[in-house]
C-alpha cells in the first residue's frame, strides 16, 4: 500500500456541489432519479442518489425522490426492480432493493432532524421492511426476490442480506424516534446477523467474485473489530489494484468508482480514516471535464468504460467524502460506534 496522502479534514478532494448538481440535473419532475437520462431507475440506486442530493444540500429535491417511492410502492410493500419514466420495466420484486428506503429516510432525518418527515414516511418504510422480512427463511437468511410470475427465488445473496441488515438498523432507529416498539424486527435482525456471521453456506457463492461480497459485511456492521479486519486483509489483494481502486469482479481488469468509494466508506466505518482517505484519493481525479465522475476504467490501460455518468456513482462518492470530512450530520450513518450508543440496535 502507498503512503496516505495529506487530506485536510476541511478541504475534501471531492467537489461536492458538482457531484450533487449532476444528480439533480438527471432527476425527473416526478422525483424519480434514473441512472442517467433515458436510462432505468431502480429503487436502491434511486435512494442512493437521493442521499447524494441531501449531502449536497438539495433537501427539497431529496424529499421529492422519497415521495416518488411513496407514490409507486406496491400493495405488498415492495417496488419493481426497474422503471423508466415511472413505467415498470422489470417486475421482479427484490427484497434488498425494497428495504433500502429505510437507510435513505434515516439518512435524511440525520441531516434535517425532521420528525414530521419520519412520520410521513413511516407507513411506507414499515411496509417495505415487512415485505423483506416476509421472505426470511427459518435459518435467518432472506430470499432475494419474487419473480414477475410470483415465484419466490430462495437464493440468498451475501451483499443483499448485509444491506438488508443495515436497512433493519435504520428502520428500527426510525421506529424508536417515533415511539414504536418493533420486537419482531429486532428478532429478525438478530437471526439475519447470526446467519451472515456463522452460516456462510446459506449464501450464494457464485457472487463471491464480486467485490461487494467482500466488503459489504464490514460496511454494514455485520462484522466489526477483529473479524472485520481479518476479512479486509484476506481479500485485499484479490480486489484492490493499489493506487487505482477496486475491481468490481476479481477476475476482470475493471476498476469501478462506486466499489472503490464503498470500500473507503467501509474503512471509515472501521475507524481506519487514513486508509479510507487514501482509497478515496485514488479516484478523486477520475472525472470528466464537467466534473462528473467516471463509472469505471480498465487497468492497466486506463480505458474509461462505460462512458455513462451515473447518478448513484456520484452519490456514493459523496457519501464516502461525507464519512471522512463530516460534510453533513449524516456522516456518522455507517460508523459502527454510532450504533453502539444504543445497544438494542
């Protein structure tokens, strides 16, 4: 690993307003935030983009994004996997994509402390979490989706279930702020954590080629302390191209900025801010002339691919910068010590 760069806590390398305004420029009048103009919207990345807007100070626009989700939620609490201009494209109902709204709503609350917004969103968040938990197996893992034909796919994904774990933490925090006790959610979260920590055979191993399967248990707080460090060390050379970033897939020469920013976020969550700053520094100059960040590039030839400017890539880079530089009150969201303040979370 190279030396940690001198990164000032008050002068982040990321141009916050440029990245956030890029997201805003792609938001539709309805509040929907596609990957980019004329491309699909999926609920998870839509929430991520809304979080980027909130960090950038575009709070009314972030709120419009959440209200788009309210208006498009299905009766069972889920959303379809993708939309274009509000029209469903892939009618798969994914548990992780649906549950992630809880993270976005709590993130918004941390910035605004708007209890009225939490109350407004409660019914939507509760239904989304209940949908995800309706697919929890007795052994704790959560089935990934229901097909357009209505068939449950029993496969469980390590990244997806780790993300749902984070969604449950945020949903329970929202409930506590509103004075609701959710013991069923607490039990479900404990069972999910046990499965993720102790029963790796329950999760689809074909996805282990993907970097997200490596760092998501760390990013979301499933693994902390020594166990998190062991996992980080074990697969570092598998996924990290030193000085460049994180391979999306271990056996392909493609570094993606979103995965690199998420690794930085995971390192911040562990308290390793020096290394988190170094990793984020690797991609801080990977921008187009207008300031928007690339999606990814090949190594070692440095070919930008694809050339699309993705809203959610810019959003997660903002989140990583926020965790390092405390740009907003939500910078603590992925900090494990933040949750340890309340032992019941």
